[in-house]
C-alpha cells in the first residue's frame, strides 16, 4: 500500500514569520507534501492582536486547524513554535498525526539581558537574537539568507518581540505536555544551538514516549536558515512515513 502524505503545518518562532520558512516550505511542497505556514497573530502579514502566552497561541492555532478543516496533520514548531506545538500535542488534539519539535527546550529561559533589550531597544534585541541564533557556518548563500531573515525580523514590532520572549520564558508546562503526548514525536536539534542548548532539550526528550531524535551537525538555532534542505527532508519523511504515522 502506498504511503499517504500528511499535511505539514509549521509554526514559526519568536520574532519570526511565515516568510522566514519559505525555503523549507517550498522544498516540502516540491516533494508533493502539502505544507501550511501561518503567520502567528501580530507577526508577518497578520493583522490580529499580539498574544502573550503559549497557551493563547495554542488556542489560536487549534482554531486555525479547525477552521481550515485540517486533519491528520504533522504539526511542526520551531523554538517558540515548538512550545506551541507541544502544548497542542499535550492536549491530545485528535487532528494531529505526529508532532515535530524543532529547537525545543525546558525551561526555554530568556536571559535578563535580552528581556531588557526587548523592553527598550528593538534593534538591539534583534541583533542579539540573530547573533546567538547563528552557528559558525558561512557562505555567500548563507549570509544572503541571514540578511533576508534579519530584514523580516525588522518588520516585527519591538512590543511583539518582547511579548514573544516573555511567553517563552514564562511557559512552565512543557514537561507535563510532553508526558501527555500520544502521537509520534520527532525532536530536531542543532549541535551548535546557543539559544536552546542540548541540556534544555533533554527534559523534553525524557518525558516523551520513544521520540525520534534528529541532530543537525554544525547547525545553530536558526535551522530554517542554515539547513533548510535538511529540515525539509525531515518534515517530508515524517509526512510520508506510514509506518511512523
């Protein structure tokens, strides 16, 4: 029997937008797998008011999934988006076939330095996040992608960045949610991730039941920018893998 590709839904991270996942989404779609990447409220082209907690974001995403009639989906999230995806999976939403958690951690602590920047200086906060999201990898193509991503971040208002960071910093239900997940879970990490290091991911991996762990060698926190092809391949494989789902 042929495998049936599930729809992949990707949730971007703090200070992000759907456009920052264009490269990944296009590669997933090119493989024949449907892919949906929404702008979370107050991000990208969304005109909706900003949200202030992971639970509020999860409520909004569940409403979107319901309104769009999406079912049997692979819900994937990156960083803040991974906490949102984890919260939804922990609710045992029956529309999920699998959950992919990219750069997930508990606690997803945000440094006081970055929180102070986000409260007063949006440019400084964006520069800090861009610096610490990057690995030592470099090439003309990668630097162009980093610059394009930074320009997208510039469009996110400072107050939204501040709200995002506080939502991550204040979320304390990740381990409990992971213990409640009943669908297959894939955890994706970058070995050079300085924003959410391996020590922060470990409690989630331990709480999940038999997760599939994939590590991207030499990749930092911005996995969508540094390794879009590898990330797309993981999402595509998950969506097409009938034995997993």
